[in-house]
C-alpha cells in the first residue's frame, strides 16, 4: 500500500511537470490550476489502472502449475466507479503440483488451495476432496487419519456438482512417460 501511495504521488507530480513544460519552454506563465488538475486526473487514472490491472498482473506472475479456480468481484460506494464496473478483488487457485492421491482411497484427493486477496496476506489450505460425492474438508494439524489414510475428525462441506475446483482436482492424472 505504501508503494502505491508513493507511485501515485510520483505519477501526479510527473504529469503536472510534463503539462507545464511547454509553457516553461515558451517562457510563458503556467496557468494557475493546470498542475493540480493534471496531477489529480493522472492520480485518478493511476489508481484506476492499478485497481483494475491487479488481477491480471498477479495471475501472470503465478507459476504454470497453479490454476486459478474462481475470481470474486468487488463494488462499493467508497469507490463509485466499481458500481459501474466491479473489479476483481480476490481469487482462489489450486497448486496442481500438490495434488496427491491414495491408492487405498480411490476417489479421494488432497490438494493445496491458495486464497489471494488484495492487500491481505495470501493464505494456503490443505484440503481433501471426495470426488464421488463432490465435497471437501479442510485438513489441519489436529486432523487424525485411520489406517487407510481417511481423515476422521473433519467437517465435510458439500460442493455443487459444477464447482470449478472439481474438474481440476478430480481430473485423472496424466500418465507418466
């Protein structure tokens, strides 16, 4: 957030200086409101660009093994332009390299789910998926497993059959070789 503030101030000051340059080169007085108006407009444009391009820039930096599953939009009165065009504020992704299967439990898959939200720390959760019943459960340090590897003390959450996580996590692994 601090770097965004510094970047916005630099953009506003630079735009004001560039707008006044032709007047200074012509040795004419700079119109009184030119620099604050240009600085304010450029600051607003910078904020809009930064807000609306955050998702694309963040996703572009993810490794190939990470698949974005869902994105969520935000709109609020404090940023009235988001009422016209909501912006993506957070998304959920899955690390495909973390997907694990247990031959003793066909139809069950473990994977790391990544939760990314603007201005918040990125969170990661290990979850187990029951691909047959389209449900999931969070695994924690206190999760206990039976001899076959089935978690015992978890709370299962039913998912919709068309939930975007299911095709990614429950897809059959590609053959090796």
